[in-house]
C-alpha cells in the first residue's frame, strides 16, 4: 500500500517537473550576430592558449626547446 502511494507521488512529481521544464524552454532561440560569433571564437582561442601555456610551463612537461 505504501509503495503504491510513493509511486503515484513520484509519478506526479515527475510530470509536474517535466511540465515546468517545458514552460521554461518555450522561448525563441536568439540568432547570433557576427560580433557574438567573433567573441565566442576569441574566448575559445584565449582558453586554448592559456591551456597550452600552462602545459608548456609545467615542470613535468616533455616539451623541448631547440
């Protein structure tokens, strides 16, 4: 008896949660402008450069200078 009540409770909570999530996602997707795309690319490039420098500066790095 208790398990069936818990199952019903979980089912109703799941359905309410799914409905609320669907409501939040009902907005239109914003088109990215060229400046937004450029900013995203430059952020990715900066992140990649930082990651590369971090690896190169680490004492365990196997990079060799010629």
